[in-house]
């Protein structure tokens, strides 16, 4: 049972997440109904994540701090649309929290999720519930509520 995530694993997780988002982009686009049903949330999130991946590949980062910095900077530079900007802020909060660790444990991961949700909420002048902000907050709240009870990532991610 894996109790920590190192830089190589974090890098792999980010690359896999970006790929899964691209694969499911159309499905996420179909969920987009607020503030207008323009159907571009998945596309904008995917383009933002691809910018983070491009920065990650360019940097060849080999530490958690390096992977976190590259991911955060790339997402911010390439943020597209409202959903991309919100995603970049979620990543910024998460990455700022984890970058102080050589290896990330469940507690740090959960706190990173919470920081990401909080920064994303603060970046939106009039946050609306029922949006990706709500998803980020609810995931973070659940993660924080179980962080003291679960020590391995296999169980934590379930």
C-alpha cells in the first residue's frame, strides 16, 4: 500500500489526469450549463491542463517542488475561459501546499485539495454553487475529513 507520492509519481499522475480529461472533454462539455450553456468547460479545462503538461515537459522537473511549480505556472499561463482560470487556481493552491514536501502523504494531499478549492473560490468575484467550484470544495472537504483515518493512497482515492 502506497503511503507517499514522490515527484516521479506526481508527474505521472498529472500527465494521466490531463490525458483522462482530454479523453472525457466532450462529456464535460455536455455538463456545461452555467453561466451560459456554451459547452466549452471540458475543452477549456483540457487546454489549460495541456499547457501545464507542456510546461512540465519543458522543465524536466525531478522534485515535488519542481513538478508543482511547473504544473502551476503552465496552467496559469495557458488558462482558457472561466473554467480554465478556475482550474489553474485549484492547481495553484494544491501545488503551493505540496511543494514543501519531498514526498506527499495523504494529509498533505488533502490539505492541498482544500487550499486549491479555497484559492479557486477567492478568485471568483461571485462564486456560484453547483459549478466546478462546488465539486472542488466537496472533494476537498471529504479528503480533509478522512485524512487522519486513512494512511495509504489506494484507500484514500477510493
